């Protein structure tokens, strides 16, 4: 139907419908993959303030504990004068969290009694600092419990405590990231797939709304294949250049192309039946992909109501397939679900066009 494309080219939304999906994948992927977060740098930028109120006996056990914390935890350590100074430093963001050794720390450490230290956190700092600070109490509890246990055991045996690590770890990583851009790449692929599909479907729906019924159904079926093909090609290129994984280009391109085309067909079919009011369902679904895709965290970590949705519909299977492409793990796209989504969208688009065309001729 050559006339269908001629009609579509005359629409004011022709260029946006063709270009915008590519722009979304290009801009979002560049901004997220050219400045990926470095976990080691994030941890080393965490400034831990320490207030030592311990008074004895000499030498202070707390001083040895502080030296042990500095060696075992990947944070920067700042010694503060008192609790008021610590609160002021935390308020100004000069430190990320504060721990306080009580005045009887050494005395209790050498006894058989339990002891505690104070931890002062604040959630007005950056997300990374807040998350690390929330995990700090458990890390300190484990590290200091080991330190005190070693100290007491050495005292009973009349031996000097061993300041080194009693247990070392032998770490083996199965699927190791080849660059800093690799870990966030599955999330970027998943989110841009859904976002580009939604925006592309909206523009294509509006740009073809005034066309003849069968012509617009034809255009809505063919154009997504072309636009998403080029958009996914662009995304795969950015992924390849930023992760330096040249072997993933073809699979990244084809998988994003397939998923985005199926989603675009589904969205177009829903828009054809319900209209743009379908955005009340589609837009939240797209925005919640950071949780439902399983790319940032497991779906089981989501709120209960989102977990139930993610369990009923395997959105995370797409994220798992994208992770498999980047890391070489074992997962594949949910082809049955994607085929069903594509079929529903095409049936809705063509079925509505045929039905409305017959009704118009009848009247």
C-alpha cells in the first residue's frame, strides 16, 4: 500500500514518529553508560566520622578498634572531637555517618559484659550515602564483635591479640563484568525498550489517526519494524562502544528490536481500542520497569503489590535475557509472551480497522 506511506508522510507527526524512538534510546543510553557508577569509588568516598569518648584503661582498646575498622572497611575515616562536632559535620555533609565509642568501651571490652557503640545517620545526604549508612550498623557489629572476641580470647590465654584477619576469603566470580558500563547496561536496555516503544506508539497512533482505516492499520504494522530496527541498532552501537564487548552487538540489536516491535504493536492495538486513556495503565507500567524488569533488584525486593504483578506477568524475563546477553549467563526472551503481545496488538489494530470500515460502508 504505497499510498498509505504517502498519507503518513503528510502528517505533522511523521518525522517525530520516525526519529523520536531512536533519540530516546540514543540519549538515555549515552547518559547512563558513559558515566557508570563505580562501586569501589562510591565506597571510598563514604566519609565515616568517629568520636572516641573512651577513657581507659591505657592503652585504649578503642584506638585499636578504630585502626581495625580503618583497615577492614573500605571507607575514609575522620576523627571528630565530640558529639556536637559530629552532628554539625553530619549536618553539613562533611561526614556520611558517625560512630561513637562510649567512655567505658575499653573497660567493657576486657570484661565479659556486652557493649554497644552509638551510630548517627541522616537521610538528607545522597542516595548512595544513605544506603551505605543503613548497612553500616550490621557491618560494624560484625567487625567489632570479632575484634572483641579475639581480644578476650587472647587475654584468657595470656597472649597479645592478633590484629590481622583470622579468616580470609577466596572470591570466585562466575560472570564478571568486563567494564564499568556492563552492570547498568541491562537496565538501560530494558528501560529504553519500554520507553521508546510507548512514545513511538503514541506518535504513530496520533500521526495515522486521520488516515483510512485499513491504511493506518497497515502503516502501524510496518513502520514499527523500521523505526525500532534503527533505534535498537543505535542502542546496540552505544552498548558495544561503552562496554567494549564487540561480541554482544548482534544479539543486543536483535533482542531489543524484537521486544520493542512486539511492545509497540501491543500498545498501538490498545490505543486503537481505548484511545490515549490507555496511558493510565501503560505509563505506570513503563515507569515501574526499573523494579519489574529485575535489572536493578530482584522482583521479590519490590513492594508486595508490585511483586504480585511481576509474578503474574514475567516482565523480569526480558531483563534476565538482556543480562544473559551482556554477561553470558543462561536466560532467553519470553517468546511466548512476546508473540502473544504482538498478536494481540495486530489483531486489535486490524480487527478494529476492518470492523470500523464495514460499519462506515453500511451507514
